[in-house]
């Protein structure tokens, strides 16, 4: 086995162990936080005169809530290892099926938004740095600062008010129209409904990354190899492609990996505002009703996807960095 393959295998083993350890820590903290929250799923039964204390105790026994905290946690973790997240208190369906039905929408919004944020931030950040102190630089900084300052929920409500209510260009809420067609027209209708949520995510998320790209590009421009490239008479576009972009990719990929939890977490706000039947809206509804199995299942799957995204960012960095490609990285 070559040195490079041994290095890749050792790295993957460390990443898998890291994911397992972090998921264990997240599961413990999430379980403690949820069980420490006031009220519970049967709180409404306490206010219902038709529900006797004996009936509530029988229901708790059915759902396993009459056991001790440690016993419930061990039982829950053992079930998760078999990919069994339990049964939802509110719908009576398997939590795994409910999450899988809605996961695609949330991941589509998150991944498409991240792609647009990456492209827009690169363009604005590089343009601003190359025109340092000029009108274009000031314009890009102002746009980035406005994006950074706008709360996501306010931007979503603003889009609904202006583009949906006043102008009528986009639907107010939902994922599909009532008279949605099949085939290609159905996907076009879904894309039409997702335009505003994705636009709100992008416009609310590209500001900080744009300022980061601008600062990195300014540092790169000050380097000696850019000075020599200019001295050789290379055109600006060629300098950007050959020297600036290759040096920008590693830190930006790291930044995107760190931003992934915020984008996935923002789906709770966006899907609630736009009434999109995704994982974020399911989490919000489950939190209101204290649906413990669904809440814990979403937290674990969300944490796993976030960790997987960070691991993917690390692997991309290894691919971009010649130091790791050669197998000499420690």
C-alpha cells in the first residue's frame, strides 16, 4: 500500500471516530436539554377534564416516558444504532419516515443556497479587492454590510410583502400550487415556490463571506508572486485564475464548512415563515408539541449532516492542497 493510501485511510479513520464521538456528545447534551425543558407532551392532558391522572400515566407507559432518564437514553441510543428513531407522538408515524419525506426539501434549499453564496461572494469579494478604495469597492462593501446586518426572518417577510403580496410575482407560501402539473412542469412549479426562500438565504448569508474573501484577496495581492506576475505583463483575468483563485479556495471551503450549520439551522426560520413542509418546519412543530422522538431524531440527523459537511470540506482541502496530495501532511 502506498504512502498516500495509508495517509488517506488513517485520515478517514480519524474522521469517522470524530463523527462518532461528536454524535455521542450531541446526543447526551440534546437529551438533557429536552428533558429539562418545562412541560411535556402530556401537559395538555393535565388541562383536559376528561383525562384522568391514571390515563396520563398509562399513556406515559405506552411511550416509555415512565422510565428513568438514564434508562430512556440508553434505550433511545440503542434504537438509533438500528436506525430506529421511534414513533412520533403527534402523528403516530415512524420518525425516520417523517424526516426522510422532508429532508430533500431542506437539503435542496441549503445546498443551492450555499452554491449561490459561494459564487456571489467570490465575485463581489474579488472585484472589491481589485478595485480597492474605488467606487466599486465601496459599493461591494456596502452591499455586503447590508446583507450581514439584515435578520433572516425580516428579509423573508420583506420578500413576501413586496414580491408576493404587492407585486404578485411569487407564491406566498407552500411548496407546490394546488393545480400543480406532473413531470417537468411540477419541478418548475417547485422551483418557483423555492425562489424566495433561496433568495432570502443567499442575500442574508453572502455578506460575511464577501468581506472575508475581500480581506483574503487584498492580502494575496500584496504578495511577491502577484508583483512578479504583474511585472511580467500578465492580464488581470489571468492573474485571478492562476494565482488568486487557487489561494482563495482552501480558506473559503473551510468557511463554507463552518457556515453549513447556520444554513441548515436557518431552515427552521425560513420554512416556518414560508410554510414549506421541510425538516425545519417539522422541528418547529415538534418543539411546540414536545414531540420528543421527532425532536431528537431531527437533532441527530442535522448534526450528522453538519459533521458530514465539515468532513467533506476537509477532504476537499486535502484535494486542493499539494502538501496533502503528496501524502506528506501530518
